[in-house]
C-alpha cells in the first residue's frame, strides 16, 4: 500500500533524531486507531533528505497493510522512541 503523506520530524531537543533521514528510510510506524506497529518505507518526492524539525511531502509504503483504516495518521518510531508523525494526504 503506497500513498502520499506529509511527515514532520521532531527536533532533537524535543526527543527526535540527531541526524536527517534519507529517501528509502525504513522505520516502523504506529497507525492511529490500530494497536500494532507495521514496517514502512518512506520515499521522498522533492528532497534528498529531511532534517529533524522539518516537514515534507513524501510517499509512504506500508509493508503489511492488512486491516488498516483508509484515513491514516501515524507516528514514525525508532524502537520505543517517536521521532515524528505523519498524515495521509487526501487528493
């Protein structure tokens, strides 16, 4: 399942990453309204990388989309740490 989304990364001072993420980044995401985490790939549309504290339009690919709601809000996580969040863009 691929869809356009807008993501925001937390600043390091807010508990986010120290460094940027690059196209092809593979975090786990927690879909709001669903009790489990799923693997994802984040592809950038107009950027080479995204620095902590910035927002960008991306394409998100959910690797195991079974049972997910149509409207998606999600947290971007590394282990137990939430480093950002996103929302599926509605066209």
